[in-house]
C-alpha cells in the first residue's frame, strides 16, 4: 500500500507542476489492484473491526454493501475494457489496463465480502 500511496502522491505532484505523469497513475492502479487481490487472502470467518462487524451482521446493510461493491467492479471493468479497445493513444491503453487489473482485484474482494456476509449474518446464524 505504501507503493500505491507513493505513486498517487507522485502523480498529484506532477499535476500540480503542470506536467502530468500518467504512467505513475497507471502504476498506482496496477499496484492497487494487486494489493486488493492479495488482501482477499484473509480469514473470512473473522472481522477486522466493529464497523465491518456491524455491516456484515446486519442483513440489509450487508446486501447494500455487496450491491455497491458489485457496481464498483462492473464500473472499473467496463471503463477499462472500453477504454482499452476504443482508445488510440498508448497512455490511455495503459491506464485502461490499470483499471482492468483494479477491477480484477475488486472481484477477489467481492468474493471475500460475500463469504464474510455469509459467515456473519445474524438472520442465518441464529
């Protein structure tokens, strides 16, 4: 995550200095997708904090969260795929590829979230 923050800060600084380094944004998206994918290897039978426990134990909050996460996955994948095939410039293709990797990482996170919801639901576990 430190690598992702480094590249995001570097990208923001390059925008402030009026010479946007779009390659750093692509690198940040790639590392973020990989990091999210790796973080899904966690134990889904345990929650990290009280906030996530409140979401996953409540059936309605859990369903809304899963729905929002699903929309995020679809959004990043569609934006990445459309951008990759429609763009003519190489940097746009690279950023689109970063969005695709981020979407794939979010698919893993969505799978873990579904498992956590099933493991912690109060209406099914009682």
